[in-house]
C-alpha cells in the first residue's frame, strides 16, 4: 500500500538507465531497509524510480516486480542531473535520499542514516562509507576543487602523505581520511541524504551537467548557502560503480573533463586558463603512465582529451 504524502519521512530517488537486473536487486535491498525502518521507527519511506529512457525492459520489470515503487517513466535519457531533479520535485519526504541503481542498502541503512540526521541537527547533507563488492574501500567524498588543489591532483602530488593536510585534496584516496566523521566539501551522488530544505533553497543539480561532477558543483552551492555537508563511516553500503551497460572508459574521462571546466567557468572564471593548463599537464602524465602500465585504452582516452577536449570552447 502506497503512503499518503503526509506520512512520508524520507523519499528515496533512484535513477535507472539500462541496469535492469542490478536495479531489481537494488530495489529488493531498498524494500528490506525501508520495511525495517518502518518497523523500528514508524516512519514512512516512499521510493521513486526515474526510468531514464532505458531500452532493456527496466520499466516493465519495475511495474511487474515492484508495484510499491512510484515509477516515473521518461522516454529519453535526460542525464543524471535532470533525472534526479525530476525525482526530487516529485518527492514528499522531510528527507531525500539520492541512491544509485547500482548501490545496495543494508537492512539497517535507512535506520542508521535517518537516526544520524536526527541526532546531528547541524548535518544538512550526509554521505556514508562505500565499498566495492569485494569489500575494497571506495573513496566517496573530498574537498571542493580549487585551482590549486586541482593542479596538485593532476600532478599526483595529493598522493604524497606529507602534503595531504596542506593541499586539502579534491579526490582524497587515503583510507585514513574516511575513518572518522567530518565536514567535507562534497560527497558522491551514489548515496546522498539531504534535508528537503537544502533542495528547496538551492534548486538541485545544475542541469547543464549530463553526468559526472554534478554533485560536486551542487555541493559547492550547498556550502555557499550555509549548509553543512558531512561524511560518516558509521554505516556503509556496497556500490558496484560503472554498472550501466555499454560502459566505455572514455566516457567518464570526457564527461569529468567537461564537468570540471564548466565548474571553474562558473565559479572561478578568472582561473579557467590555469585549470586547462593543469589538466593538460596531468593528462600528459597519465598517458605516459598508462602506456608504461600497458593500459592502452586509458592512455588513448586521456590522449584524445589532450588533442582538443581540454581546449574546446565552453558552452
């Protein structure tokens, strides 16, 4: 039985694109977690799946196997930013959880996450520990990008232990960073729990983005609006990552490059030349490194961006 809007404590928004079997499994985990939360807390949870124009039968599967889901069936792939905005606009919860279709909640995840938000009133946006299926740690938060820390990131200087606390890395990959609760600049959109007022006051994702880096840009505006973004390792979920069909290593590199350049054009317009130069140097280093490691596809992807992707005029 579906909830009345007034009963909804938390709205879970899941974007689905050509991940039918994985989405099916993810929804099974979501149902267990929401039912457990309802039994322990009494709060209602609605689940909204935005079906982003898949051609693998995802929408039919959701209708037949998960009738408790509110399905928004789009006829084209609108991208991560717009698709999630559509889902958030349709939601009714006091809290909104953005969850990737390839992310898997534990039974007590919702109870732990919402309890954390209720206890820590200064937390407006919450991210948690992510692992791969094999249990390996997955970085999921960091400091907001600046011209300086992107330069260090591209030259891989953010990996030097003695420099980490000085640099405030955009992409920290040392596990020690993720061992305690902390305010951060951004968290991944794979699991992003926020108070409704955050969405209402900041407007959600910038729909100029199609995919990649959109959560970083939104977190920048969230922080600028005075909200607190927090990472906690007190609970964790599994995130498969790159689960959508027809995965191509070049796509995330191209999309992240475009996303980074757009971010700096929007927030640091006077430094866009420096960021382009940093990316040029960093991608050159990566081409050489991946050729040395015999990862030719990655080397080819970065090489293609060196030729013209970094220098293209921004829209």
